[in-house]
């Protein structure tokens, strides 16, 4: 069982070689609170502590903001009412506002952390997402250079000042940054990962065979698992049964054909491996809410709308 290190006199809140930190002034926070584009979710504090030996914070009443800490190197720990949890490289900690906590860096392997505080009307919802509905204070995510660059971009823009444009841009980036932690598998697309899970392989196979019908047996056999297990895993990952998902991919492609080509509906159906054009039309209407011909007409009308903007 992990024991909580006693805080000796040399433990400190900040003051680490190479550290970076920005705390927004109260007046600037007031600007964020009054701006409709910013007030739902915004940063109040942001920084980076490299090799933060003896880093230690204790907040008996928690913080007014939600705290997010990403450990990029080394290790540390956090204590809440749920107990003491080790924090390793590649993990992040989310502490909802008002949650009593203590955390610190391991003396023998001090952590390097990217951290920020955020608040706003939607902060509780993001806190719930990040903690899996308050069941996990600490979670692991696949490393992403893009995520680190996104954090550094937010910090760098704030360094240049607190103009409304800067604040709006940074806090729009905050949505993206938090979403990269809420949905890490979606943020790191299959093509960018070092590996692809079985469901990624199945979806890739669907796209490669969009021009013909596929059966569950063939999809399951392609990734060498049983049909029932494949169906359960696929729905858990995507929210849809495999063949329904495959139909969505087909209709997505059909929309492109309708908008960017002059192919007849029958020809499009054939290209998607659907022999019956009437079935294709019903399927398209069921998914898109309009018939193929109406969809094409609406897109053509939009593309032919005169542009009355002033051209310089």
C-alpha cells in the first residue's frame, strides 16, 4: 500500500528551475465571466513544472476551480477522500472544484507536470467526463506530441497578453485540449497510433470494401474472433452494431457522390455494393432524413447561390 510522504521543511508549492506559470488577474477573470464565448469554460491558471522535486500542495477545502495535472515524466501521488493514489508518467489527474486534496512529487523520481485550473458553467460536466463520472481521479492516456503543443500554444498566447482575442482563442483551444483527454482514442486517430486495435482494423476493412456487401461472419473472421464477441466489442467502441455502422459509412460516401458527381442514384447504389436502388433510397432516407434526389438538389442549390459579398 502506498504511504503518504511526510512533508519535510523543504517541500514547496513552486520555485522549480525552468518552471513556467501564469495566473490570470481577477479583472481578466471578470472579462472571461462576462464573455458569452468564454464563460462556459475558461483557464484561470496554467503552467509547467519540470523535475519538480519536493513539489507539494495541500488544500483542505479544495480549489475554487477544477485542477488538471498531466505527468509527462517522473512520478508523484495524490491523496483525496478515496485514499492515496500513485501518479505515473503518462497519467493525468483531475480534481473537481471543492474537493479536498493533497499531492506531491516523488523525491527519488520527481515529476514534470503540465497543469492548469479551469472553471465556468460547463466545468462540472468536463470534470465528470475526465474522471469517468467521478470514479477515477487518475487516468492513463497515450502520449501525444500534438497534445503537448496544444498546451504550449495556450500558454504562449497568454504570455502575449490578455486581449479579448487572445482569451477567446486560448479558451477555444481549452475545449480541444480537454477533449484530447476525455476521448484519447478519437484524438489520436488510428493512422497516428503505433498500433491499431481490432475494431480499428474492422473499420478499415469496411472502408476498403465499401463497394460490396459484408456479413458479420466475414468481419469477425477478418480479425479472428467470434461473431458474438466482435459484435459486443464493436458496439462498445462505436455505439452502433457493425452492419449499421457499415451502412453509415456507405451513406457518407453516397453523400459525396451526390454532391460532387453527376452519377445517377442507381449508379451510386451499385458503387456501394447495393443492387436494389429502391432499397438504397430507403436506407439513405432513413439515415439522412431526405431522399437522395432531394439531398442532391439541396446541395446544388446552395452551391449555385449567388455570392453577394464584396470582392476586393
